[in-house]
C-alpha cells in the first residue's frame, strides 16, 4: 500500500466552534457556533454528522458549494 500523506486541510475538525473558526464566523471576538450550526443544518457548508457532532475538513468547508436546484 502506498504511503498517503494527509495535510492539515484534510484532517477532520469536530464541532460548530471549530467549524466557525475555519469559516471566520465570529461574534464579539468568539466563534459564533450558532451561525456555524445553522450553516451545517441548512447545507450551506460541506459537513456531516458524526453521531451528534458536526464534522468536516477545512478543505471541504472552504470550497464553494453548488447552488441548490430550485
């Protein structure tokens, strides 16, 4: 099996606070977890549930999402 290197953009981050930090969603100098959670729930960002916690990678979060079909 070939050695596969995983850079920092492909490592999972867990929770709305980490996702908010990557997306630069801040309120009063702190990560705005409410906005991050809403973005995940509505499908505005590429994230999935791992049990009860949202998770994604920075690469997935920073990619543009295609517009939903009308």
